């Protein structure tokens, strides 16, 4: 991968990862997506340490935490990202299996930008990933320090 990814996808469940990548492929952003399997790898990636060492100082435009991570780990990752001055502005989206109201409240209290329910209909779930990518990867203006192509270069493929 030649450029820093726009999307950091945190997903440890192979079936969920396959569905997420299916949705992202419809948007042209699958090649601009980095995939890590858990909270520890996500933090290593964001801090460019260990196997994710790189020269680039820019951060992805969004972190998407998939449902295979589980609500406790997703909330813990969100809390660590928000507590870190170098990472706190990165948008974080949590995709959760039928999130209960307490998880939704906690996620927003910790600073989640979005909480998305994993739909039971697989085709709808894939479409939700495509919608997330279109908004967070193309339409949204990420905070300073996050990767962003000039508007003239943005287009759907």
C-alpha cells in the first residue's frame, strides 16, 4: 500500500471482515483500508509502532470498529483514542451487534462519532459499510492531521 489508508478497520471476526470488505469494495476505498484484528493492533497502527512503523505523520480519516471486536473492547479502544491528544480528533465509528441502550449511551459519552447496528440481513449490512465508507471516507472533511485527498481528486470509482 503506497499511501496511508483513509480507513482503519478494526475487525477480528473473519466473517464480519469479509462482509465489511464487500461493502467497502463498492466504494473504491477497499484498497485504502488498513485492517487490524484487535484493540492492541489498532493502537499500534495509530501510533505507528511495531509492525506498523511508518514515516507518515498523518492519521486515517476514520477508525471503524467492527462488531467482531465486542462492545467492551470497542468502548475501551474508543476511550484510549479520545484520551490521547495525538489521536483524539480522529472520527471513530462503532458497528455493534444489536447494541443495547447502555452501550450506545456509553459510546457517545466517550466521544463516538457514530454507532451503527449490525443488520441481520447480510445485504443490508454490506450496504451499511458502503454508506459508512462513502460518508467518512469521501464526503466528510476529517480533522487536521488526518489523511485527505484534495477535493479535486475525490470521486467514486
